[in-house]
C-alpha cells in the first residue's frame, strides 16, 4: 500500500459520516473523490504540466483528500456533513478544523514537514489569490465542481435538506443571475485559462437545464397549447 493509499483510507474515515441508526452519508467523500480527479487532470494540462517538477504531488493530493475535513467535523453539520458545506466557504473555523484533522489523522502517516505543507495548501486554496502552484490547482478543482450539472445537483441537495422545493431553487438561481454571480465566479475564481473555459461550458449546460426547469415548473410549454391562456 502506497503512502497516498494510506492517506486516502484515513480521509475516507473522516469524510464518510454516519449518524446513530442511519446509513453513512457519503456526500463529502463522493465530492472529495471528484476533486481528486479534477486535480489529477488539471496537473496534466499543458499550462500546468510545464511546471510539473515544481508540484509536490503527495502534498497536493493529500490536501485534496482532506480539504473538506473541516465541514465533516463542524458541529453545525449535525453529523450529515453537508448542510453547511459550500465550496466558497472560507470560514476560519472550518479551516482550523481541517488543519487539526490533518494533524490528528496524518501524524503517524507522514512527517511534520509534509503535514505543514498539506495544511498550507488547504488554507491557501481557500484564499482569493492563491500563490503556490498546488493551492492554485486545488482552488480551480474546487471551483470547477460548482459549475454545470454537478453544481446543480449540489444546489438541489442544499435546498432539499432545507425543506425547499423547485420554486425556491429557481428563485435562488435567478438571484445569482441578477447579481451577475456566475460572471464574477468565472472571472475571479480560476487561475488556469483552460479550466475557466471548461467552467464556461459547464455553466452553459447548467443555464440550459435551469431554463428548462423554469418552463416545466410554470407549465409555460403546456400553456402555449391551451385554447384559453387564463388560469382560474
């Protein structure tokens, strides 16, 4: 078993949360595995691969595995591990918890120097202007996960947990459109241009789906076929 395999197993224990008399909640672990895939592919992009020798691959992947650890341990998660989760959440408490979990979980798996670098990547990846290459990669991987179909899935989950319905999701989406939230995210959240372009494509897919969802929620397509357009 490699060192990263050990890190992966330790992270899975932290992120796969269970409540008494209920099934384990694997949302955070599922997201983390997706982030690791994003990170691995970003490392292979031409604009990143040219600096491959500068990347501490072990520290980067380990940081990615534990990047959601603060959410898993936060008391506000209620054991479900996702209610308070948001990829843009830079809450100092979550970052402090994440670094504590790394120190606690990896103290026997790697050196104090590696633990320090892993925590530095996690913290810096949450800043608006990460400077180290590893933090930039993790930041882009996380922000990309908010775009497209995956982003919609996560948005729906948040609303469902909060007891909200389709209309609430559409209202929240429209507010983001009105305030140009997505344009700002595309402009400010990505360090690598090729990742930004993928984010734009995913956002277009999300917009198409949400527009169709609005049509179906209001039954406007059905209304177009009605003889009498008024509804009692």
